């Protein structure tokens, strides 16, 4: 019956030498033993994360007593290699690879959690790699709820195409805002941004921005602040409705203004009704002899 072996298995090897004196081989004393560890495979590493404000300290522990240097690799959930380190023995007798990662390297505006994995390898031919560690999920502790909701102010609610409206995105706690983003009709894909958090637009520019869908548009904003070297967004402001009135000029030089009336339904939907102001016409008559002339004034 065969003997079951567990990996790793350590083998102790020593040596001695002989010299020939008068035809007799005399042995030396045996050397101290050297330890050779035989590995069928590596056990998986142990990953842990501690949070030090702006910096994350990630430890990849190699659960082997082998006195050798290993290379460790740190990956994200999408197999992106973040760092590589050489292992070192700690004072507590553990073989560790330490990674120091800032929050801005892990988290972005759209990513608020990360999954981290580490592996280690021994420089051999061919290279021997360990299995992956268990996945460590780390969530950023700074969330959108920590920031006050943005507030949008507009200098006017009804303007002509040639008029200008001033938009200002603000917060209620006097936070230093890095940048502000303005959205129209709820579309973030067509946002405008401003580092001053103010935006000046004419009625024509608003019509182009909205794609000409309606003379009444709903504009909202949000801001970002720099927290722990990460740009964090606020909650969106309540929308502000801006109505653009369209003016045309007749052949007689008179101005026709398309007026719009904006109302809100019980379901908070905005209905826009368009009417036109008409130019009054006056009929004058006068006669010359037997002929009568009719004149139409506008």
C-alpha cells in the first residue's frame, strides 16, 4: 500500500568527502544538512486589506515556510494587473507581499467598489504560479449620500432666442466644487460642464442643445468634489424649466412672437401650448373720380 504524501515535503541533504591516504579513503565529517522542499503545487495566498484614510494597505500572505523570495501580483476583477512585488519576511515570521494603493487608483466616478485578487510565483523554469487567492471586495466608504444635493438657479424662466439665461449650480454647505455638469431633459449623455459651475446660454443655444424637441426644456445639474483624491458626484438638483419664445419678422417688418404657455399636470408632466400673436390689419378707402381704391394697412 502506497504512502500518502502531503505537499510541501521537506528533504534534508548533507554531504561528506574522502581523501586517499596510503591507499585508504578517509571520510570527512558530515556537513550540516541542507533543506530541500518538494512542492507538488502551491497553496493559494491569503489576501487582506486595511484602510488608512487616503491609502489602502493590501497584504498577500504566502502560506509556506520555504525560505525563498516569491513574486506577487495584484489584480482587479477584470484581470487588470495593478502591481507586482517581491515577498519579504515579516517580524511575525510571515512571508508577505505588501501593496500600498491610493483610492484614486482604484475608484472612479462610476466605480465605487473593487474586487481584488493576488497570486504568487517562484522564479523557476518553467515558472510555478500559485492558485488565485479568494476574492476580496472593497467598497469605497465615501458615497453620494455624503454630499448635499445640488441646487440649480436660473436668471430667467422665459427668454427669446436672442436673450441669455445665466445658470448657476450650487451646494448648501459651501463645499469646494471641482466641476459642475448641466443636463438637459434628463440626458446625461449630452451634458455640459463648467469648472466655474456657471453657464451662460442664449435661447438659440438652448434650442440646439435640446435638439429642437421642445420650446420648454428641463435643466438639472450636479457637482463633484475632491474627497480622498477621488472625484465624487453629488445628487442631481431638482430640474428648472426654461422656455424659449421664437420670434419671426414679416415682410412688412412686423415682429411675430410665438408665445408659449407652460403648465404642469397632476403627474408633474409639463404641457406646452403654442399660440401666435397676430398683426392687426386696417382697411382704408378713398376715391378719385369714379374709381374707388381700397388700402390694407398692417
